C-alpha cells in the first residue's frame, strides 16, 4: 500500500509539473490587453488589440465592461478603481486556472467564480450572486497548490433578487478577510482555512458548516445555526455572535490562540445548541465568562426566620450547565437532609437570576437550625455553598450582607429585616482613611456606585441608629 501511494504521489507530481510547464509556455506567448472603451467583453471595439483577449493574456479593465461571456484566466485580470466588470445574461462564470490572479480595485459583479488554485485580491466591491468556489489542488488531503482569496474591501456572495441561496464553498483553500465578507451559505471544507482580521467581519444568512479551521480575531455573525462538524474554531480575541444554535458535532474543536474567543448571542445571552459543553474552558468564553470559571457564581444566599417559617433566597450572576439547586437542612451542622429541589431558571445564563423558597417545617423548639445550598450540573458535578443558620434570637437583631464581593461597579446591601432606617455606609482604606461615607434614609435599592474607587482592599462598615451592623473586608476589582 505504501508503494501505491508513492507511485500515486509521483504520478500526481509529474502531471502537475507538466501542466505548470504547459501553462508557463502559454504565458510566454501572452500579450498585454487593456480596454479602450466601455462596452461588451465580446466586442473587439472594447480592446486595445482590436481582437478579443485570450485566456493567456494579461488583461487590464480601465472602463466599464459588460461580462457577457464565460472566461478562463490563465494569467491575470486587473480591474482598476472607479470602473466595473458586471455580468450580462445568465450563468456567467469566471474561472481562474492554477497560478492565475484576479485583482479587483473597482466593482466586480459576477454570477459564478471558480478559483482553481489561483489568487483573488479584492480591494473594491466583489459581488457573486450564485457561487464562489475556492478550489486548491489536493492530494491525500494535503494542499499541493493553494487557492487564495484576500479580501481588503467588501465581498458579497448573495443573491439580491429572488432570495435564493448563494454559496461560498471553501473546498480546502485559504480565505483572508480584512474587512467585510457577507455570505448566504458558507461551507468551509477540510482542510480549508478562513482568517478574520481584528478589523474584519464575516456575516452569514444561513447555517454555517465548518469542517476546516476558522481563525477569528474579529467578528463572525450568523442569525442561523453554526455547525462545527470536524472543524476547529480558534483565534485571538475574536467574537462569534450567534442568534441561533452553536452545535459541535463529531470531533469539532473550539479553542484559542492567545486571547480568548467569545461565543454569545447579540442580546448578550448564551446561544442554544449542543456545543457549549465541548469547548476549551481555559480560553473560550461564553458571553464574556470563561468556561473554566465556576459553573455558578453565587451573589448571596440568605435565610430569614419569619414567625414559624424560614424564607430562603439566593441570587446568581452566572450559571453554566446548571441543572438544579438543593436546599439542605441540619440541626447540628453535620447531618444533612435534602428538603427541597429547585430547577435552574436558565441552565446557561450571564444575567442575574433570583430564587426563593420557604421551609414551612421549622422547629421552634430547636435552638438553632442550619441551611445549606447545593448546586448540581447536568453531568452530576456538584458544588456546596456556605452554611447559614436561624434561631429565635435572630428576630431581635438585624443582620446586613453585602454583594458582590469582590465588586466591580455597583455594591448592594441586604438586610434580614424589610425595614432598616438611617443607614450609614463607610468604606475605609488599609491606612484607616475614610474614602467613602454616605447616609441613607433606608437601604439603597439601586446599589452604591464604586466606579470611582481605586482597585484594592478596603474595609466596609455599615451602621444604623449608632449600632454597627457590618464590618468586613471589601475587594474592589
């Protein structure tokens, strides 16, 4: 079998060499042809030679030309700025042979383009209303001669008329997008490579099929499903903005190369699908949250004794793959029983979610009762949070809690009684200096802004009616 592949490779190399030699000999007999008038491609009056250009000619478009033929390029076509090459008629196709080049600085409108191991450089407006195929020369899955598309302008592969799909099929070639690329249907086939520059954007209309590599430093936007079959999505700081589902099939990979890439919906919520559990947790974020972070970020967990029942409330800022919560109860803080199970409101969320429930089976005869919150993922992984307790004596006191801590922009206070008046909030730095102090008539429901607070360690003190309700370290990020 090894000898077979050796013979096959040798035969392929020989054929490629002969074809390239034949192409080079043809180009030796090529001439320089440019337009002298606006008109049809098929009119001899359009061209400087007085005859139609051949496949091997070096062609310069200096005037507006109607592309009313099918044409194969063996050499180069250069479309200058301010002019257009626009198709006329039906099923017009431009084909690039191996080693040929198309430079567009103006306006190119064509129905179908087959780039067969050639190079397309677009600096102007490039529109294909039917199909753009990027076809390298492959042998045993390896690229022998690449098909390259460099887009520095606006490239649009879309049917503007009847809504029919226009396709960009990258059949193993390389696409480098430095500006704007709009595609109805995008198929990136193995071993295809698509690069999005930090200033670049790719936008699609329909489901995306990726079996190659998409290296995203910019923005990839799709209102439909993004299906990563056997492909790789990676990059350095790029964003995948997906309105529908992110689906990871087979051996699909989502990772990064340097800074994290982000997968999120346009409204800041997580996209649906089956792929969010199969990504590299250390460098791929979902709506700004790295997947290596804790599956649930708890803002607070409060328990309050109200007459003969206990009210429990908790809030999360992030939930990743979260299935449900459990409330555990104990009378000695050692032996626990599950008294309630609460399903997640949104298993994948980056918005604050608040939960509440009530324990109606409170035993007033016990001096103290302990409660604990447990979180369980879909895969069975669980996490326990801090223990809270209640007793009859709590009705005589006021307890205040603060969240989030560490804080970024806004700090919130909570009290275990509904009405707390004349609140004094003070923040003291590590040198004992007061950097913030304000008196509130009641607990500030809108929170306390910490935007002007420098990052570091502080002490937060809360008073009411001359009594210190809270004194704890505060970390400002």
